[in-house]
């Protein structure tokens, strides 16, 4: 059956139900064993502050250890996916990912610099987020200083700024202590949620919500912009302001995600393509479904990474192992339904 022709099945509802099921099941995964009843009771009574006979350790595991990590995995996956789908729409390019403008490279440099200075986890997150915003700002102003196609200049500027910050990160790794700081920097750059806590999640809530709200509000305009600037202008859309608004929202989402999880590749590139197979290229459906699918995918990957072996596997390794072959498959079958 051709997935493109699925119209009667409420795929978004089904995917939402699967995400809820995975959310609950993820609490059962870990070194400390929990039963489904303990998880459900701890979640329900914790929300409504009802006293029970559950051991305090159960509440600590559910709310202080697993809840922040599960929430972070869902938030990061959703943020990277909707950012990738939005960028692919406004740049009219199926190969665009959320780090195209250098945000991941900038965030990586900021986090590596903070780790080198022996900073706290909070400062590492703040530095990663701030330098991610700085990188995209430099990309934007660099692209405005050159003549030519604005979109092309922005992409090329992002490549240049990304390469610059990647080189600066390599310099930090070169001078870092090979027995303490260097392994920590390398592990952060490969992507992980092992150090996530409630404070980390609360720190990114505001930029994440702003990004989600803006992109979901203007998602129908991204449809118009994906047809080309001339067609969009003829329909009364201010293409320059809309492009800046989308880029700013995607930058907030990506910088916030990278600051808490490190650099996780392929999610923002592959998940939007999978979403298009199910719901088509209409961004009014594509962006909400990308949020759900991205959250489901990264939460699944994180569950695998923290349980398959005794030592936790970095998220970036597993997403690349899954994402690269699937992307090759899309290229091989000549998938052209991205726009």
C-alpha cells in the first residue's frame, strides 16, 4: 500500500497515542526496576500531590531522574524535527537541516569552551545556547553583506560560519587535558542526555515554546514561501520578514535543543522526510506531525542508548546509524514529494 495515499487513517492521532504509550514505557527502562503500576501511581499522585504508600525512592526515580530525561528527549526531538521541516520549506531544499546556518557548530564551541573552563552544567548550557545564537547572527549579517540570491548567500554564509566555529572547537580540543576535559568535550559533542536534570529542562522551556508557537502560527505561510519568492509576493506575503521570523524561531529551537543534548545529527534532516511520506508536503499538517514523530523517534533512540549496553551510547551515533541508511533509501527510490 502506498503511504502517500493514506487518507482515511488518522495517522496523527495514532502517532500521538503511540507517543503516550512510549512515554509511559520509558519510565520502566533503567537500572532501578519499576512496575507499570508504580509508574502510573507515581505520575498521577505526583501531579495531584496525593499521599501514597509508595517508597520515596520510586518518586525520586520517576520525577527526579527519568522524567527530566524523557521530557528532554521528546522536546529535543520535536524541536529539531520542526526546525528541519521549516528550513527545508523556506530554503526549498530537501537536504537542509537545522544546523545549516551554523547554530550547532556555534553551540558546540560555546559548550566546549565552558567545559574547558571547568564550568557548571548550567553555564555549559547557557554558553551553548548563547554561542548558537551568535553563530546564526553572524551568518545572517554576513549574507547581507554580499550581493546575489539571498537564500544562497545565507546557506553559504552558514557553511563558512559553521566551519569557523568547528575549527575553534578543534582548537579547544587540542589544548584540553586529554585525561579529563577532552573526553568530556568529545562526549558532549556526540550528543547525550545523561546529565539532564529538571533545571536543564526548565531553562529551555521558554525559547522552545516561543519557537513552536511562531512556527505553528505561520505554517500556512511557509507553504506560500516554498512556492518561490515571486509567487509569495504576488499573494501579499512579505518574504523577507517571514524568512527572518522562521529563521529566528528555528534558531531558538535548535540552540535550546543543542544546549541541553549536545549535537545530534540526522533528526532534523530525516524525520521531516518521513513525515512527508505520511501527511504530504502541506506544512499545516507537516509541522505538527513532525513534532510528534520527532519526539517519538528521539525518545525511542534514547531508550535504546541507555539500555543496550552497560555503558551509555551517545545519541549522535545511533541517530546516524539509523538516519544515514534511511536517507540513502530515499535517494535511491527517487523520493520527490518534499515540496
